[in-house]
C-alpha cells in the first residue's frame, strides 16, 4: 500500500478511444504545436542551446542573471537598498540562483527521491520501541506488578484481620463479612490475576500517534526560491514522506493538509490522502506541493538565507487518526528542513545517518 491509492485501468481512455487504438490527429496541429514550443524555448533561453533542461513555466535552473537582478531590485524596499548594495547581497543571490541544476536537484523534478528509495508497498518494521505504550516488555512487567501487588494486599488483609488463634477465627478482628471474604479467597486471587492481564493488554494496545519522516533524498531549494523570486508559483515539486504505524492494531489516518512555512509564513501546501496503515509497518508517499507567493520582504530574506546556506523551512501537519478498537485522536508533526542538510560534503554518509529518520528506506537504519 502506498499513500497514492491509484486507479483501475479503464477500457476507454479519457478521450473516448478504446485502449490500444491511436486517435487520428491533423498533422498541421502537430506542426503548429512544434513551432509554438520552439518559440517558447528560444524565448526562455534567449536563443541559447541548452541540454537537459526541465520546464516548469520557465526553464528551471537556467535563470537569466539580469532577470533575477532586476526582479530583486523591484522587490527591494528603499530602506534595504543601501545595506544590500554595501554587502553585495544582490550579486550573491544572483550568483547562487543562476547556477545550473545539479544531478541531485534534477532528481527532485521527477520525484523527491530516486525510485529505489520509495517503497511501493507497506513493509514491516520491528525497530527498537520507545516509550511505555505498545511495549511488550512493559506490558508483561506491569501485568506481573499489578497481579503481585493486588494479591499481596489480599493476603496481607486476610492474615491481619482474619488470622487464626488457637484454630479458631478471631471474630473480634474479623467480622462476618471478612469470613465470607475468606471463603472467596481463591476467587479474589484470580480476579487480581485478571486485573494484571487487563493492565498488560491496555499497555500493549494503547493508541500511539502515527510517526512521519521527511525522506526526500534531494531537494532543489534553489529552484523553489528562484521561481518565487520571478513570481512563478507553477513549480513542479513534491515531497517524500514515510508513515510508521507503531500500534499493534491497524490505524486509519484521515485526509490531511500539510503546510510548508518560512519563518511562520505559509507558502506551500500538500495533501496526504486518507489511508489505512497496517500495524507496525512503514508506508511511503510522494505528494505534490502547491506554492503561493510570500510577502516581498519575506521572499527577499528567503533568497538571502539560501545564498548564505542558512535557509530553514518548516513542514507541519495536524493529523486526525483512529486506531482500531479505540476512539479517534489527534497529533501534530513538525519537521525542520535546512539547506545545509542537502549540501554535498566529504562526510555525506555520516550526514545521511544523522539528518534522516531511521524510517527512510535509503537513510540510516
């Protein structure tokens, strides 16, 4: 199972043609379409020939220096201009955003992670458990503890108030009701054992919040910032998340709208569809992100942070879920994404282990 459920294949395509048939298209239409695409290419690249370019409204990663510079100058408030000019911020941003896309960046255009890093079906996960709820060890320990505690109390009460003196029950300290209680001694001990078992089962099956992990192997933050700078929100981006159900029962997660924020200001959203996660399994999903423009000052500060490799974004979700056999619950998930997380360094393997969750297929363990 994956986040995207998919749809069954139809015998008729969306244009009304049976599967396998090829619709007839006037060749003049194809010719006009080719001319139009050629004109768009020349316009976007200023007539230059480029290889391996990705289109998303503009040519991603091939931003024209003058276009970026002019846009920044248009957005800059008067009180910022002297500082940005003295510190050379504009030129630094222009130099950062006009670089060609790297292999890691272009991977993100077709998926947040390579196909081999995305689970197509749910996978069992039996990693180290954290916390009391759901722990087998705690469930057994508390069962025994409650049984021994209750049973010891019963034995103590019986010996104290219903003890025998000279072979007779002390009726002064042991009223008639305790004599009756004494006759049900074994039954009471069994009830204490039942209490212990019930406690253990509650601990073992008690609902736990679903756990999400951000598992995007690569993230073209520069492409996002560059598109936003020129005012284009038609950015083909997605986010790769992994869901872990730590419960010993299946869990239903309602449709959830996630948000991407910069310094508390939302500029991106993605939709996690309603799904059912099997107990103790990992599920992967890749969701499209819809962007909106930030305020001018926030957008300029975002570009500056990115040029200084100090950009921090926040991903958050409010999750409604229900574990089978229990009532509904709510949980929050917040993840911080930093531009330095995706920087190529000599210790990139160590960074993978520390920056990515143990739930991700291609990171850590």
